[in-house]
C-alpha cells in the first residue's frame, strides 16, 4: 500500500496490531513455515478502537516495550493495514493508458471519475484484464492518515516499516501455501476475531471486495498478558451473533452472484479463520447451512524453537510473513 517492496534476503518481522493485541511472527527460514518465532502482547481496552489508535502515547510505550523484549530493534518489518480503513474496488480505465501511466492517471481521476469514501488515499492496484479499448483494474485504497500513523508508530519504535498489506491477501497467501486452493474456485473468506468479522470474496487469489463488521464488544480483554488465548472470562460474555453474520454473508453472496457475475457464477466454498472462542461452533453452524465445503486453516508443522505449535491467533501474521516468499 504505497510502500516499496522489500528484499527477502534477510528475515523480516511481521506485526499486526488490532484492538486488543500486538502479534509478531518471523520465519526462521525464508521458504518454510516449519520453524517460526512469534510473540503476542495483549493491550488494554480503548487504546485502539476499530483499528484507530486512540491513545497514541500508551500504544507507543507498549510497542517500545515489545520491540525491546522481542529484540526487534532496527529490523525491517511488514504490517497489515487495519480492515476498517481499506476499500477494494473494481474499476475500468481507457486501454490507451500505458502501464507506466496508470498510477498518475488514477491520481488525476480520484474525486472525479473514481469516488472513494475518504480524501487523500494511499492506494495500489492490480491489472485484471486489458485490451485495446479498456483495462480492468482492482484498486486497493486506504485512508492515508491512519496508514501514516501506523508507519510513524513503528518508526518511532525503531522498526523499519517497508511494506504494508491487507488481511484478505495475507490470509489467502497461507491458504495457498497449504495447497488448499482449487482451480476456478470463488472463495468466501471469513476472518472471525474477538471483536470483528471481515468477509471477503476472492477469485484466483484476487479479492474482489471485502466487508468489515464490528461486533460491538467493549469488554476489557486480558490486560498485558502474553497468551495464546484471547479472552479471560466466560465464553457467553463473547456470544456470537451468528444470524447477523449469516445475513451479511448471504447478502454478499447474492451481490457477488447477481451484480458482479450476472448470475454466471456463485461462491463455491468458504474458508473460516480467526481467534474468536466460538470459532468451532461457527464452523459447525456454517457446515449445517451450506451444501458446499466450509473449511478452516489448520497447521500441524509450524512450531517455535521450544517445539510449541503456532496458535491460531497467529495465522494471519504468518500469512503476512509469507509475502514475497516463492
């Protein structure tokens, strides 16, 4: 997202900050996930809210502590742009615009022929198809200020932010690495976390759109304790609004089938991931509702130096770590 690509000659640290945690994953070998280094720090309530850093001073102190404790100072790093700030949009531009001119053309058209719900975005794009008359692009855009705020946060902690990513691409990268993908599939991915749900639909590994839902949970979660689980209390305190999520899934499936694909194609399978304590129950419910496959990521080989299996809460960060790994 408007940050240069980084070399994979040296190991890169990969960090994700959400409303309740800081997560870090690093591959010990560039082309393998069997040996990983990881850490997790829970953060107090209301320091980050729906991706936005509310208390920058406290967040900086916590991150500085993590960087020192995990020995990350001066390391190059990647990060995920929080889902609430990201827009994915399919657009068409004239065919005569050369590849070297695309970025400049997009800058000129923002606010006129290309409308986004925020000003001064940072963006990237992928060419989907092209002919003499038109080029079809997939535009990935985010609000500039939150992205720069995270970049400054990491830089102030003496990290070297070099690349940003979005969560659907990171999650799909791990899905593909595990050889779970199928030719011609239309994949709906559900990232179900403790306080949010992110739904995206991908064709051939390309996310066509994504939809972010805040579950509205404001309880305090595991203050400052490094742990593999993400809640401290009774499971019913984090009860899952299954029907609300299902309605959004059905709405997005219909939008994809009828508006995007003109009734020529529909979702073929669902991938579920996340750290919500009721993830297993959600998986069972979705399997009962849909006739097509509902899967979730499951790793058996990724372990740390002590032989501990990488927890599910780290899967998204692991997908980020696979960026630019071939």
